[in-house]
C-alpha cells in the first residue's frame, strides 16, 4: 500500500495546477451539516470520545476511549455495510494513521509511546517509546510522510494514564532510522497534525487557537508560521488533495475548511463535540468526522487523505 502523500507528491510533478484541480475535484463551500452514522453507538458505560479515524481497505477504523482510570481505549471498525466491530480490545489509543504496509500507526497514551498495530493479528510493536530520559506524555495524533518519517503530537491530556512524561508538550519527528527529535516544544498542548499533499508543510493545531504551518526542507521542519488564528478548541484535522485543511473545533461542534493560504472556505456542523476527520468511501470523497459518541459522514466532491 502506498501512502496518499507519496501518490500526490508524484502527481504534483506531472500535473499543471488546472489539471490537478480537475483530477482532485471541488472543495466544499458555505454552511453545511454532516449526518450521523446510525450504526455507530457507544460501546462502554460513561462518557468518552471517538478519535483518530483512518480509512483502510474499504473500512473506517477509529479509537473509542473513555475518561475512567487509565483512559481505557479500543480500536473499532466501521465496515462498508454499516456493521461495527472491535479489532483491538485494549489498544490504549488515540490518533491513528496507516503506514505503507497497511498497518496502523497509533498514538498510544496507555504506553506513552508511538506504536504499530498489525491489522492481521493486532500485534503491537513500539516505534518510539522515549525521548531523552523519559517516556512521552500522552501521544495524540499522527502524520506520516512519503518516505516513512512519522510526526506526532504529545500534549498532556491523558498524561495520567501511566507514570512519567516530558517537561514540555511537544511535536516530534521520528526519522526512518528511528531517531526521535523534538520539532517544537514551545506550544501548549499541540493536538491535530497533518502534512500537505506534497509533503513540504507540516500543520499543527494547539490549545492556543493557532494553526501553524512548518515548512519542511531536506526532511526537516523549520520554524512555524501562523496560517489561521482564533480556532475554538482546535482538535484533529485532515487535508484534501488540493491542500485544503479540514480542522475540527471540539466544543464549537464544527469543522472548518481552510485553503492552503488560510482563507476560510466552508463550515461543516455536527450535533456533538468533534475530535478528528478523514476521507474515505469507495471513491475517497466521503468525509468522516469523529466526536463524542458519534461518527458523522458527508459526501463531498473532492478526494483527500485517509486520516
């Protein structure tokens, strides 16, 4: 399986701007409302969140975690026929992504690590477990570059899930050699993370209400610049193949779409708090949104990232 970023990076080399727009489709505009997927119902007692949606092999996978001791979490699967099953019972997971092998790359607050779960048997392996002398706080969201480099955010929202943690809430890079580096340790609770289709920009939300873009040169992110400000509880996000960003705003119960220049294009509203979004469906043009005890969907006219 080849990642979206690898495919789009290749396409960008061969298509003009107008040809790329025609191939990708048209992004949404104006005020819209997404609809709940009726078959997705809470699987545990007490409040919780659905997080980290990722489309793999004709199905949507997502984390389902509660707010009890240790923030118990499982990975569930929404099949094309609407059925919902559990694929990893005790995952301790938040954000999910898919790597070039088709396995889940998981931000794991239970283990305070970045993990890999093989879809074939659910077996877990550690990708990155420590930085310096300690484990991470509570890895939250994940983005994977075409060459296999992994970026993830590490706020402290689920830090109490296990002992230990970092002195900062950071954004990290895990190179293909396994080396972990701190991209930015100055932002309070970085959350959603995504890469531009061409892989030359790293986008990160944080609790400061700012969406920052970090230019990537020779595989290394530089200082970030503010792309959008005034976000209300910005959480996870995804991108379409034109480079537009789909940013969830948790308590505002909405997702806003921004152009690569930071101009607002659309607002998609839902009826509960939201956490993250991903593109999927048979043609890659269905936007799935996760949140508090619900998954929403909306048919669009543009393709996008599967996480």
